[in-house]
């Protein structure tokens, strides 16, 4: 397994819509393993393939708390089938927007259809942190970032800060 470099805001790749995965094979499962390794190293609880520069509809999640055994989950071509009217608010962060957090309101419960790492079609009903994390990562596959849910002023400040940092790093 390989730890991959993370794509950081303002990289335009983060706004790209990811293409569906055509087939589940050894190359794809290796990519999922690399993504898990990268996510654990960061550390984070979710990672979309686009965040390591691969525009494919693949994401990984592990919500195990520190000290618990790892519980990696792989979602290939995830699709939200339904979302509740009830809302929940979580403070979200993102490995592609390091050290920035904001409260985001999303549907409290969702149902997602996806393929697992063996290519088996599954559905999951999610609430709580899993629902939030799935929505956050599926947004990545659609070129949407969690900062798109905050006020325009705050979003512009965040983008400006990261653009300035990227320019300083490039010099």
C-alpha cells in the first residue's frame, strides 16, 4: 500500500466531477487500499479518490474511534437514493482543506446504493456521522466541497487563504 499526496484547495481538480467506475478489479481494490492508507496517515475518517487526483467514483470511510479496531468501508459508484427531511448539523473538516472546520447542515438520514470492494451491489441506511461522512465524500465525487454550504463571505475568505498559501509554496 502506498500513501498518496493529497490534492489541496484551490486545486481545480477538486471541482471535477468523477467518472463512474467501469469494473471492480485488482487495480481498483489496490487504489482503495492506497486510499485507506492515505486516509489513516492524514489522519481522517473519509477520502474520495479525487482527493488523491483520481477522478473516479470511489470513496473510503472508517469511523472507528481511536483505540478501536479499524473498520474500513469501501463505496464504489455510491448514489444517494433518498434523504430525510430531518436535518442534522456537524462540524466538518476536509483533508483537502486542512485545519479548517465549519458547521454544515445536511439531511440527518440517507439511503445509499453502492458496490462494495468485491463488486457486490449493496444499500445502506445511514444516520449520524456515517450519513454526514457519506454525503461529504459523495459531494467530492460531484465536485462539491463542504465550504459550498457556508456563507459566501466565509467561503471566499477560505479560498483566498488557501490560494495565497499555494502561491507562497510555489515560489
